[in-house]
């Protein structure tokens, strides 16, 4: 699995980047992101952030230190595909203000008292100090920039962004990070190589494989028969496999097969490997399978024909999937730092196993349904569970999914308007009766003749009230 080219994965497409996109800048050496943390009146710029997964870009109160806007330096339109050789600005969005000077803070070079240059993030007019040129780290010719390409980010004095010394006196989450400096021009130096990836979506594990190809993993992960490795080495190799499977990607020893009920993951351990480790991993397979099914459900029932209730439910499930993707990225970070064991993974995965087991029950129960039937299905699952945490999760899904339904009900009750583009509401318009009314004239029972009620589409919580 490690070292397999990106193009060899079925259905993979180059991830082109566009101006105006929200992005993260990922170090190829440390697998951490350039981030700007606010404190003591200004920003601290360092390489200690995690993959930017914030979805609600309209909410300025949601802090995401590693998320940047990628803008053109010479244009105010900020449109089109980003190319190697382009001059760009990296921008932190500070909220909705009247002018760009107040709204944006730019990553820039600033001279210090001793004559050196330091990196700052400040509100300022756009100048050469904010200009960065994107170059392929391996010297390839100009082409559209893709998220798997290693790049050099060159400043106005021809030096490039690079990793500096390790951070000291910071929070534990940032303790393994490095200072960001602007020094050096050699693309062969790992500390100078970065990748620009899209924010708001989980990091594609296929892009991580390209990095493993360029910077070989430790010897225990490189090659050879699993059964010939030490028990500790086997554990690390299988953990690496498992983390990819938790993102829906097939591993070297954990294989993926597509079924009518979604993907199924199975372990195939070669002869001589530790059986107890394989048995332990087998207990993690339900989490992989349930996560895969929920992803399939979201992809399917987000389609137009499944209606507003399903769209709202899939939006809520998407929030939970993004939280899980963030958790997996933290586990990957722990593995790379040598801080993750099977026992630690099992302990940290228990809440996720319970959550996705319940999400699997909910999604499999309401698959293919619409409108009030979806709400009834969620409530039925909630009534059959006795755990307080499970009931709270079902209530969260029910509240999110029922919002479009209550919007339709409010319009119907208070304004007499039927806004039901997906035919989900329990009241439907009888167009045949409408034609009869036009021929026979107005009648006192107009509402009874013009509209009908489908008792089967009434949610249980409304029927009982």
C-alpha cells in the first residue's frame, strides 16, 4: 500500500486548487500545518496545526488556526486554477468587515531590529512583503497546482518558508510543532517542502501515500513479510493499515469488498504473523464497517430525490463524520510520533464504536424512506435504546432532521401555504378536486376538497399530540 502512486487508485482524480479556496499548508517533513494562533495582541505563526476541517466558513467565531484563504497577488478577482509559478497571498479571514484591510490578515515578511526577517500575520495593505511564489520542489515545469505536489513557497528575498526550531512552552497539542522561518532555497531539504491541500474536507489518505513514497517510512513499515517482523513492528504495521481503513481506504492486510450493504473490511494475515494481534484487530472491524455504511448512506440520501428531511439528516451525519475524521487524524499523528499502541487505540475508539453502531442502526432503519417516515424511523430506534448517551444522539438527529418538516408545517398552519417540493408533508394538494371546484364554483368545504391528509406520513410525535 505504501508508495502506490495516486493515479493507480480507481476513480482518483487530480485535486486542482482554485483561487479563493480555503486551504491548509502541510509540511512534508512533520505532517503538521502552518497555523496562526492569536495571543497577546498579535498572531504567532508556527507549524503546529492540524488539518483544517472547519465547515462553517460563515461563522467567524469558529476558530481554525490552520485554515487560510489562497488569493492572487496581482488580482482582485481571485478566480481560476492555481498554477506553479504563480504569485499568491496567504490570508487569515478575521470576519465580515467593510474593507479588505480590516477583514484580512496577511502572512508577510517583516524586518526586525537586528536586521533579520520574521514572519508575521497582520492587517495591512497588500505589498511585496505579502507576495509568495509557488514553485515545484523537484523543479518540474509550470502546470496546474495539485494538492499532492510538494512545493517551495518563496518570499520576496528569494528565501523559502521552512521549519525552524522546536516549540517550547506551548500547550501539549502544539508541543511537537516547529517555528516557521524563511530561510533556504534547496528543494531537496525536507524542511522546505510543503503541500497545499483543500480545507473543509478530510485529508485524502491517497495523498499521504505519496508522501510516504517520497520520504520513506521507518524500516518496519517499508517492506518484507509481516511474519518475519518483531511483535512491536507487526503492531505498528497493522495500526497503520487500520487507520487507513477507518478512513474508508483499503490497506495492505485489511481488505475492502463492496456489498449491497456497503463496504466490508476483512483481515488477511500472512503465515507467521501474531494471531493475537489479528484477533484484536478483528474487534475493530465493526467500526470500519459501520463508518463505511454511514458514509454510503450520506452519499446516497443526499441526492435531490430523497427530500429535505433526508438532506437535513445527512447534514447532521456529516458533522459527526467530520468529527470522526479529525479524531483519526489525531490518531495518525500519535502513530507517527510513536505514541500509539493497540491498547491505546482500543481505549480511544470505544466512544466512536458505540456512536457508529447506533448511527448504523438509525441509517439502516430509515434507508430509502422520505419525510415523516424518516422521522418515525429515528424515533423508533431511540425508543428501543436504554442508554442516555444513545438517546441524546438520536434526539440530536431527530431535531436536525425535523427542522425542514416544521418549516413546512409553520407555513401551512400560519399562512395556509403548502411548500412541499419533495412530497414529504402529510398534507397534499388534490389537483383533480381543484378542477372540479373551478367548474362547480366556490364551496364551503373548499379546504376539504382541495387538500387531503395522508395519515401514514404524519410523524409519531405529532400523531400522539
